[in-house]
C-alpha cells in the first residue's frame, strides 16, 4: 500500500488508490504519493 499526503493540510492516509477528497480539510484532488525513505535511496543506486 502507498502513503498519500494532502498538499493542503499535511494529512496522511495509507491506501491503494489516490483519495479523491481529504477527510481532514475537505480538499479535492490534493493528495500526492509520499515516497518511502528507503525507496528514494535505492532508486538512485540502480542507475548504472
């Protein structure tokens, strides 16, 4: 599952699909996928 973060209020939600509306502030289409710390580091190392 992915972690999605609201760009308006910072609310984080774990879900498979991108939420349409933030349950905290009511913002529509305000969610962006939050990268895991380990994923960002491993993606950079794979480029050879």
